[in-house]
C-alpha cells in the first residue's frame, strides 16, 4: 500500500537492525522502500539491501555535505552501480547552503556531474536541497532531466516550478509538525498526482513520535496528514503516491 521513497536503512543508526525495521514496515503495509545513498559506503549498503529484498530499491549518489573530497574515481563507482537493475535512481544529490560544509562551487560541480551520469543511464535523480532552492532550480533548468524533490521544504509556488521541470514533490515528517505551515500549504495546494511520501529516517520523525528514532513504518503518518489536509481517504493517498513513485522510478 505505502511506498517510502526515501529512507536510510543504510545509516549507522538503522543498519545494525535493518531486519527489524523492514519487518515493522511490512507490518504497517509499507510494501516498498527506496534506500538512498549519500556517500560511497551508504550507496554500497543501499545496493546490497536492494539485492537482498525484492521490494526494496536503491538510489546511489554523493550528497552535497559529503562531496568535499569526491574524485573522478568515486563518480565512476556511482556510474557503475547504476548498471544494476534494482538501482532505480541517482541520489541523493543537490545543494545544501544550511550546513555549508563544502564550498558551493564544489557542491555544484559534483551535483552537475552526477546529473550527467543519471542522464546517461536514463534514470531519475533524488534531490537534496536545503536553503538553496533558487540555485537548485537554475541548475535543474539548465541541465534538464527528471526526478524527485526529496523532503521538500520550499513554498507551494516554488513546487509548481519544479513540477513544470519534471519533478515530483516528496513530503516527509515536517508536514505532520503542528507549526509547520509551509509544508502543510504545499500538501494542500499541490495536486496528489505530483506528491510522494517518505520518512528520510532515521531523521525527521513525524508527530506523534518526535524525538524518537525514525523508521520506514512511520511513513503512514505522512500519508495520514496529507489525507487530512486534502480531505481525502488515506487509501487514496497511499494508492496515488505509490503509483507516482513507481512511475518516476520506472518500476513495473
Ligand atoms: Ni536523505
């Protein structure tokens, strides 16, 4: 029923007990998950999990906070992983001006090079964007392609601009937070045909479990909040977001 399109079972926080978290997910009707990499080790783990479980898919990539020392050889490894059929996307990649751990020019260089790799394999990209919406938009407009705005935290108006470029809008835990006016506004104003759901676990645990470790089973709370905001049945939100996820990720 549910598809958690962005989880980090490959993170140190969850990896030691991934069987437990996968079972919890299945018990909550979370039938598909995409495990997303952010550096070489997490990408390798994502590929291994996807090979082990037929309902798990992988994305591989080097994120903006982990690309300070990224080399051509590292990008070649990412390129090679994309030959695997269960690797359905390249990501997470993008720009992060909040942490600003890596000079912006380097972030842009590694982002752009990975967009080109994704285009070569004709696979979508999963975008990490924090406090960098305008630059991210310009990069995506310039270099084209299609994908997912993961854990989208921009405005509803900005979301329409990304949708026009071929991107889906993925909502995470913040949409459930009481005072999170902006993501709630995005959920209300964005057509369900452009929305995805995700946990981004182990981070961003949704209400009512804020403060605890997040896991894929909690994606149900994201769907529940979207259903409430749109005045729809949760089953319809689940069905449509799963259909959207399979469409953008090319899953039959
Ligand atoms: Ni992530």
